[in-house]
C-alpha cells in the first residue's frame, strides 16, 4: 500500500465552480500535510501547509484534514482559469522523507 | 523568497554520455533533494543530502550519483545515460529541522536519444 494515494483526475470544471481535490494516507502517525500547485513546465510551489485536523483557509483555498479517516482535501472556491494546474498532496514522513501524491490535473474552463 | 535554480530547463543528450544536472539554492538550507517526475508515477526521490559531502539514497538511485561540495549546490550525475532516464528532473531544498516544506526549482526536462 502506498503511503499517499491521490485521485488521479483529470478534473475539468467551469469557471466559478467549487473544486474538491482529495488524498488518503496510510500512516496515522503523520501530522503535517501540504498541498503543492504545479503549473505546466514549472516546479511545484507550496500552496497550503497544515498541522492539525480541521480546516485552514487562505483566500479561496481551504485545506481540510480528517485524521480519523486519514483523508485530506483541498477545496477551491470560485475557481478561476488561472487555477488550472496539477495539485499534489505531500506528507512529511520520518527524517527528511516526503511522500507525494501522484497529482490531480485541474482545468478550469472560462 | 527562496530561490532554487536549476542550470538547464531543457537538455538533450545521447545514450552512454555522462550527464551533469546542477542545482543551486540561495536560502542556506541544509537539505537538498533530487527527484524525477514521470506521468502516472509522480515524484520519485533519487538522492538527498542533509549536509555538505553527505548523501542518502532515495527510492530510485540506480544509474545516478550526486555531489555536494558546497552547501548551496547539489549536482545530479547520470553516469552513463540511458533512454529510460528521459524524464523531468526536479531539485528541491528545505531547512534542517523537519518537517519544513520543500522548495522546488522549475525542473530540467532531459531527453536521452
């Protein structure tokens, strides 16, 4: 079983829609959760970083962690064409090891 | 802002060549990483380094080596390039105390012909 599994997509939504991106993880000891955004032909950039269960908001983005279900989500409200990118969940493991999801490709159609 | 710079955006090499990919970070980070990214497989860790001259194998080190002679610079070496090493290579850095986020460069798209 992989440490982190991510819905592969691709996902295509109309502008203004609410987007939900999801990952599950296997190790209940994981405590930190991150979301990266990767535009085409660019490296991943950190979008959200959360420690605890519950929700963390940053503008139109909300990161949600449910530790009881080992499930993490990223919600995008009022999605824009500029949100079109690949989104990767990432979880730090032991030492310097990071576990990345395979990424979900999102296209927001004007 | 943290800046991680990879020396080449695109590179084309021939089978059997020795290939060097260079990465420089400007934030005095202790840790540096090399990943390759392939469709459907996500990011796979090749090597990482937690200090000058220190290195640890990642998940797929075969066919690769690394060098870290200075704190800010981490080089990935393909000893004898093969076509199955055609990929996007990403360098990242992070501060010493985990679990701080990693910061990525924009990648080198390497084609081996």
